[in-house]
């Protein structure tokens, strides 16, 4: 039975300083590139039916350095559109909006073309990705499916794959340059590994 392998991209300058990063295409730091290379032993040697990657550069570079070849670029894998909160930390947001919570409150509109997304809209994208890959994972002889994407989106996707509401993603902390796996037990989706890094990653 195949597993869904989730790879969060390596560190960027903005992720290191906890700035919300969706459409801004911040490159990997040197450490982020090391993290991406360290992903390779966690995914190599596993039979892969398909690999899908966010179209943003930090995810594409992570896939390349991790040796995940032939990955298809899929728009639905892009990060949560943070709207007006792009580039801003949660601490900064709380100065003017105490108690704000991305998981329940969403974000205000940003510049043209970036209206921000509600939790439900991100959940709908995650559901589309799950529906797309689910047939590849059902067969007892199925191979794995690899998704290279971003923290909040992968957390939402995990919640939805496990049958939880979008807000359930808040329970799944996810570091940069990590690999997580979702499998099946008695026909039910389960977490088989979470937030794993290779030694030295």
C-alpha cells in the first residue's frame, strides 16, 4: 500500500524569521539547501508512483536537491495566500489584532491578485489534491506519492486526509526541510511519520 509523502521546502530567510510567505518567491538559504539535500535519503529507495510540487521556487529547488525528479508542477500546492499579512509575523499582527488566529480568522485582502484565502478555500485546494492522488494509493500494490509544498498548506492537507476540519491542521507543527508520511491502517488514513529530518539535516 502506497503512502503519501509530504516534503516541506527548506529554510528561507523569511521562514527563519517567521514571516508569512505565500506568493513571495524567497529563495532557500544555504542552510535550506543543506536541509533539502538531507531529504534525499528519507525519500530515496521508495517506489514512487507520482511526484507533485508547488510551482514556487523554494519548493522546486527543494525537490531538485532532494533528488525528486520528474515532479509535476501543481498550482493547488502553493502556500496559503496570506493577503495583507504577506511578509508579516504573527507577533506583528497581534500588535493591532490581538487574538488573531490564521486557522479560524483567515486574512484580510492584500494587493491586486492576492485577495487572501479563507481556511475553507485552502481546504478546498487540499481536497482537490487528495482526490487527485487517492486513486494512486488505493491499490494494495500501490507506490508512494510525493508532495513538495509549504507548511500551512501541508498541515491543511494532513487534516483533510485524516478526516479532520481545516482547523485540525493547527495540531501538526511542521519544520522546514522535513518529511512526513500518511498511510492507511484498516482502510483509515493515519500518520505513519511526522516532521522527520535526516541526521545532519
